[in-house]
C-alpha cells in the first residue's frame, strides 16, 4: 500500500485547544469589566482625536480639520439609539469603498465615508466589540450584543469542524486502504477514482476547519500581527507611473480618506504628519510597506491598516512621490503618527 497522502494540518487541530482555553477563561462579569476598560483605552488611542473624549462634535482636536460629513455626535442618544450594535460594529470593521463617481458600487445601506477608517485589518473582533461597547456608554446605553456568546459560538464551530475533519480523514484512509488492497490482489495499479469522493470530502472538511480556526483566532488576535510585507517592485516607465499617480490621487481622498488625518498644503487633518513633501523625504518602498501594514512597522501607531491591496498601495505611493513642496522656513509641528 502506498504511503497515506494525508492533508497536513500543521498546528491547526492542536492550536484549537489553546484557542479554546484562551477564549473560555474568566467569568461573565470579569469579561464585561475587562471589555469596558479595553474599549475605553482603544477609543482614546484610535478615535478620540476625531470624535472627542465624550463623543461630542467639535471636541476632538482633529474634528474641525476634517472634510464633510463630519464625525457623528456619539453622545446623541436619539440618533445613536437608532443604530443596532451590529451596525456600529459593521461600520468600524467594513471594507473601504471608493466613493468617486467612477468608483465602487455602493449599496443604499452601506456606510461609505472615506474619512472614517476601517479597523477590520487592525484590531481583533473582540477589540472592535469593546469599542462598540464604549461608544454605547457615551450616549447612555449598554451593549446588547452577546460578545461572550459569540466566543462560544466560534468555539463550538471550531470543535465541530475539528471532529468532522478527523472523521473525514478516517473515512478517506479506509477508502484508500480498501482500494490499495483490491489492487494488490489483482496485481494492478491503484485506481485513484475508487476513493476520490472520500478524498474530496476530506479536502472540504479541511477547508471548513481552516475557516473555523481562522475565525476563532481572529476573534482574539489582531489580523496583521506578525505579518511582514515584502519589498515591492516599484520600477515602471514614467508614463505608467504618472498614470498610476492619478489613480492614487483619487484613492487618497475618495476611498482611503487619507486627507482626514494628513494635510497637504492648507487642506486635511492634523493627526498624522503633513505630506506636502512626501516625495522628497519619504522612501517609496517604506511607504508601500507602511500602507499595507502600519502596525508591523510601528505597533503603537494610530494609523490603522486600511486593507490596501498591492495595486492600490502602489498607486498611492506613486501619488505621494509627486508631492514635492518647497521646504518650509520653520519646521512643522509633529502632531501625530
């Protein structure tokens, strides 16, 4: 019989046990207190410069510098009370959309304000829920979504997927052994089709196990943690670079809302550094890697990972390379990072 061609599950099944222990520890009351404290800390780090300490309009130091529509008044109970917990969560963890007329198709119910960044690629699901809980406290409400129940749901799904994979693997092994034994008796080669159905079922079970394991891990682990971005190939002909820079100029404003935090000339926010001279003082390769995963290069940065793909990141890099304003007479004050 030929060696068993098992689909390798390096660390997957074994890792689930550790994840289950991690998400299952602690009582409900302790969990809620920890979530509240975590939410307040994350809000202060990522949100307060625009939304203010108490969520009021014109309270954050960056609020007045932002383009319309300005950030919502998170302390307004009447307005914020119209949103479900899940809607606030989805707003914080959405994918960015290009709001230009020639950009992405945006549904009537989709939130698409480019100056409001996504934290889908920066924070864990648990961290985002903690922010939602803290936002609720700013307008006198409590989080109703069962975060602990969500943990248990993911835990149960991972356990079920692990059991299903083990069973599918057992069935596939038996089917291959049977086919091999029959081939040996007849003195012929093994017919792979004899157990193809079982192998296909095992492959599907492995896929579902990977998905369930990833979902459980993403609940507690930041998605970009430990993910280093490779150096890009930015070599291209001048005409191609100029064309891509025009695309990047649009994406800078209409999709990723970089102007919400960065100033060019007299327009833009003041959370991050001004980018008037980005084409002079910044290394394009560094900018590309920074755009793809800021936390991998500076773990405590306020700038979230916005989910830029390779093409969009290169386009924004090419646009920033064109920004070569004269050196100011006085050094600019460093406001954020």
